[in-house]
């Protein structure tokens, strides 16, 4: 025999309410069907909603694939630049002492290019700003070492850090928590 979910008393299978605490034992809920203005069943609307969800899912997946492709392109370009910079070093055009500066400058340029691609795709500065800022820092580090100007890039990094902090604080103020 079944038991009451509220008080635990043994009840008969055909009881609707518990004889001890009067709790409902069988809850049968009516099934409502949606109808549109023309009197047709809501099935068409449900299919349309499912189609919209499917389209959104496909667009989301497409965006993810594009992001993965851009990520792979960025990683591939960095590896390509690594190989090219090693070859330039092996042929004696640059020394080992400043090889890293050329490599960092190239990676910075690649990240700036990635930021441009992100900005063109989204037209949203906040999406691409990280690439621009990171790329600029790396490019300035490399250029500072190559051109023997070592002090100015530290000041620029400090200014960029302050900008990033202020930007984050200002963004949080524009989007308060619900």
C-alpha cells in the first residue's frame, strides 16, 4: 500500500486525500493547449518557437566556429612568426640578445591585427580592446628594446593599466547588478 507524502500514514491506492492529514494524494492537472487568433492549435506556434530556438542555436554555433577559426589563425600566425624570427636569427640578421624583442614586437602586431578583426566583426570596442591593449603593450616592449628606448614603455604600461582599471569600474557602474 502507498503512504501519504505529507504525514506518512498508510493510504489506499484509490484515496484522493489522506484520511489523517487531508493532504491531496493524486494531483491531476488539466492539460491546456494554446490557440492562436485563428483558432488553430498552438502546435504551429510551438514549431515556430522551436525553429527560432534552432536558428539561434545555429547562429551561436556559427559564432563559436568563427571564434575558434580566428583563435586558430592567431595561434598559427604566432607560430609562423616564431619560426620566421628563428630563421632571421640563424641567418645572422639579428642577435640572440635582441631576438626576443623582435619576437615580442611581432606577437604584439599579430594581437593588434586580431583586435582589428574582432572590431570589424562585432563593431564593439569592448570585445576587441583586450587584443589592442595587449598587442600594444607587447609591441611597445619589443620596439623599446630594439630602438634602445627602455624607459618610456614602462610609463605607457602604467597608463594603460590605469585605463583598464577605470574602464572596468566605469563599466560596472553602467551595468548594476539586478
